[in-house]
C-alpha cells in the first residue's frame, strides 16, 4: 500500500522533467493573448503579481487584478511588462480592492470587471491565499485556523460563484484554483492549510462536473515552492522546499490557460511539471482519470 510520502514522490515526478524556473516551451513571449481577458485575485505581490506580469508579456488585452492592498504600482508594472515584451497595444488594466472573504466585495468586483470587460471574462485565477502559524490542533488559534478556510475555501467559492457567469460568456472559459502539494501531504501542525488545499482540489472537480457541458474548464494548480511572504509563515524546517522562482507558476498558468484544455478538467496540476511532457500524456490522463483524489482499496 502506497504511503503518503510515496504518493507525494510519485506525483512530484509525474513528468520525467521538472523545473524550478521558467523555460522556453512555456515562454509567454511565444503566445498571443490579444483580445483575451483575465482576472487575478491576490495580485498585489508574489505569485499573483508575477502571473499578471506574465499575462502582460503574453499580450493579454484585458488584465483585472484584485487585492486588499493598493495596486497602483502593480498596474504600472503590468503596462511596463507588456511594453518590454514588444507588445504594441497597451493592456487595459483594471484594479479593484477585493476581500475574497466578503461576498459583497466579490460581487462588487465581478460587476466592475463585467462593466469594464464587456460582460465577459476568459480566465479567472483564484490566487488569494492565507497560511496561519503551524500548530497542533489542540494548540491552534481558532480564529486563525478558521480564517484559513475563509480565505482559501470560501474565497475561492465566492469568486467562482460570481465570476463563472462571466466565464461562460468568454471564449477560453477557464477557472484556475490555486492549491498546493500540501493537499497531498499530512504534516503534523499543518491541518488548517493542507486541508483547505485538499478541499480546493475537490471543489475543482465539482465545478468541472457542473459546467463542463457548457465548455468551462476548472483545475487546481500547485504553484511550486516559492519563497513568498505567505510561504515563509511555514516553520523554518519547511523553507528548504522553497527553491522555485515565481516566474515559473506565472508563465505556467499563462501557457495552461492560453487555450481551453478540457483534458485538465477537475484535475491537480503542478507548475513544476514539464508542460510539453504533460500535454503528451493527456490521452492517458483522461482515459485513466488521473490526477484526482480517490480512495484506494488495494491490499
């Protein structure tokens, strides 16, 4: 019977080649997302900000960004990224103050994006996240433990709820939920964070099942081990896994969403995997229904 550690190892090596930084195959400079639109939550820093810059480099015409903090500097950086990449048309960048735990805030953001992006959206990136201090259940701080669910689960639910109607009117119809390799793990003291990321993967399955007939694709994406402010909240012994560059998930998610990929629907995807090798396995992934959480009954 496979142990959790063995399962994590197998998943990490799902493609023979793994990456810690961006690479030529997924370069956004090779893509053309002109005429496309995206909205990214948690976009003020870290992976969210890097993702916005990658979309700009790919020539995305309409880039929406949301966060609780001021985004004026990020707006300028997005426009500069498009210019630096040689894109002749400056992207329309719309920033909104967003608290993903508040339905009023999310609903207001969806209305703003709808008004600015002609009533439709191609891609939604649910990137906002929260990671509390790691403590055993009996020692945990109730408010912080539950806040993890408020941001990582309720936030993803609310954004999906209010932006899916816009996605269904778009062309690419892609909803990305940020998860973590921690969803596969059971590390003592990480019950809040790792369980929320497990839930997100199952939520992706539900959204896929409910909207696949309308062409919507939803998958859960592990960004890699990025040394962000959030990730550094993990205990010191975990920092050894923070070896990946933020441009890797940024460029990976742009490549993954540049077209509608139904073979990824409801599945777990790791940004560290080689995307060319992953795509080569798409028939097996669908046929064997891989990259989803299931109980094993083998002895």
